[in-house]
């Protein structure tokens, strides 16, 4: 037994040295966070019974202000929006009611280049909190996809594209190519390295992936991260200048009152929708 304890301590020490965190044992309800040179992997274990829900604002707001107002354990950026008219480009459902609807955004609906592909845009991927006869489950699916049998969508927040197990760049109208394979559209710089925010699920756990400006990723690169983590499903949230996280912290003092913004000078972008985690 002493040898086993010693081995576990050595393993934990090695992981702390490499990533800044020690793996949390299965059954623990503690949030686990690791950092690989600016690539943050945050696991929210199912044992925590976390309250995960969207939060929206009428006016564009900083992530840190929503964090302060809600008193949540963690807040991250989520859906797409138009910074000019401050209207949503993503569906959001809270308590089974649609609270943000992209069809009310006339700039989006009347955009000549988008109109032929509106069915793809409006059916982009969303993160769902399901009520399955009183039991909470999570899913990542296209907006028009039906909920699993005997489940209802309690909350959802849309962005996209789906990253894993299927990277849907063209099927959600983010990247388009001509007949010669030349890229004619890359609306979220999916094929270029930039800061990213993503969410995934595995064995009932929720994973938040944040890549800051010191670990920029393409979406194909983010696919590889999700594959290495063995996630069941993962999707992209708004990234680039929108990448934001505020976190009360773990037992590790490095992550107390922890904040990530995509800009090296800590300048954050005001946002429309958020994911709040207690």
C-alpha cells in the first residue's frame, strides 16, 4: 500500500510539473483544470451535479461583469452575435423558452451572401442541457435535431460548428470552397490559428477547452485536441477576440480568481451570450 501511495504521489507530481494540475480521481466532484502552454482543459465531473445554463444580456457585456453579477463558479463566452446591431446570430433557450432568436436579426436574414444557406446557418450546432424525467443530461446536436426519447431541452446555446466526431465546416456554412478546392469563405478564421473556446462531453462530464493567444489553434487542430481527449462530442463556441473565461478557482492558488481573455493586454470584447456554471 505504501508503494502504491508513493507511486501515485510521484505521478501527481509529474503531472503538476507538466500541466499545472493533478488529475482528479473518478468520483470526485472537484473541477479539474490543466494548462499546456496556453491550452486549458477544464473538466466538470458529473459527480458535481453542476448547474450549467446560458445567460444572455440585452446590451453587450463583458464576461467578467456577468461573472460578478451571477456569482457563478465559472462563466465563459458562448454564442455568436452581430457587434454592430447587438443582435444574436445564435439560438438560445433558457427554461424551455427561446430567449434569443437569430431570425429576428434582419442583418443576418437579409444578407445576400448568406440567404442561399440560411437553412445551414439556422441549424448550426448547439450545446444542450436535457431534462430526462428529472435527470440532467448533456448533448451536442444540430438545432433542428430532436431530443432523445423521454428527454426535453431545458437549456441550449448555439454556435458551431460541430468539431468532434465530425468537423462540419461547410455543412454549417463556415468554410466554403470552389470547384478547384480554393477557400472562398472562412467566416470565423476556422482554418487559421487563433484563440478558441469549445465545449465537449464524455461519460457525463463536461469539458471546456480554451486556447489563448499563446496556443492558437485552427479548428482542425481543435479536432485533434478533442480526439486526444477521447471526447464523445464537441463543438465550437465563439472565439478569437470573444474568448473569455472567469473562474473562482481550485485548491491550486494558480487558478484562484482566474481569468482568460484572448488579448495579451487583457482587453476583452463585450459579448451577448454566456455559459454559466455553478
